[in-house]
C-alpha cells in the first residue's frame, strides 16, 4: 500500500469510527459490504406475503367499506420491532432512502406475482401541507418511488391532495379531527382518474380509515379502480 492509499484508508476508517453507518432496522454498525440494512435484518424482515392471499386481512378490512380491487402490505409492524424502527427512520430521521429501498424490494416481490399488473399509476397518500413543509418530503412518496422503479409504473403526485384545514376543522378537538378523515382529500380536478386503475400507497395501515377516505374520493371519477399497497400493517390478527 502506498503512503497516500494508507492515509486514505486510515481516514475512511477514522470517519467510520466518528460517523459509523448503522443499520436502519436494528441500529447496529454496518459492515462495508452492507447497505442501509444489515444482512441479519434483511433475512429477518417480517414479510406478510399477503399478495398471494385473496382473502388477506389487509384486503378484508376494506370489505363492505369501499370497493377496492385488492389490498396488501409488505411487512408486519410491531411496536419496538425492526419495522417500527425503519418507519421511524423514514418519518422522523430524514432517512428517505430507506423508504425508496423498501419500496423497491416490495416492488420486485409484487412483480413476480401479477396482482397489480393492470395498475396504471401509483398515488401516495398525500401529507397535510403543513406536515410536508415541516418534514420536507412525503414518506409515502418515497415508498411509491421505489415501487415505481421496480414495477415500471409512473407515480402521480399532482392529481391528488389533502385539503388545508378549514376553520371549522381547526376548531374541532384533536381527537375529533383525527377521527374525521372523511372529505379531507380532493382530486386536482374531477375526471383526472377517469378510466384508470390507481395503486394507493401508504406507510402503515392501521384502521384503514385514511385509505378508505382516499379511495372514496378517487372512485368519484368514472370507470376508476383502486388497489392498495402499504409498507406495513399494524392491525391485530
Ligand atoms: Zn440490522
């Protein structure tokens, strides 16, 4: 090793000591050949495989509520688990790349099955504008981006948005506002989703209320279909 190379290598090792790259799932230090998620966590991702199940629990929560073609989620969410850690990184630590990476992984898995083969555009659940300003990005859009890369289906972020709080909504209590997700989404214009099969993308599905409200709004257009893919599901089974 030349002296210059030795210095470079020493410098990179030193950087590694000062700012070690850590696994976005477990927080342990990454080895040089690992990227974002350590090999242990990668091989232990709690996959649902729900896309292979036509009566999976994520799909079933929408039955009788809103007419979705199919719904599924990539991973099981459990409090304090590795999925929770990754989603925390994605939402609160500015780690956009983990969203894109997981979206891409999920997209590759979905591509092998043909559940979303007729989908024409991917629409992330919009964030409230104030939250978007604060966070700087929409975490669901990062997941959508990864899905789009793997599935080769475009992302549409312009056609659908979350309304600003009206005064009457602002005056409601926090709890009531959380409960009241009806009517908080709007299409940029009527007819924008006519004749389209839309894949709605969210980070975590819990009650399904947000997705339901989004789907209701999109389905106001003519001859429209809605499917759902979430990064994780946190329901009780
Ligand atoms: Zn790990």
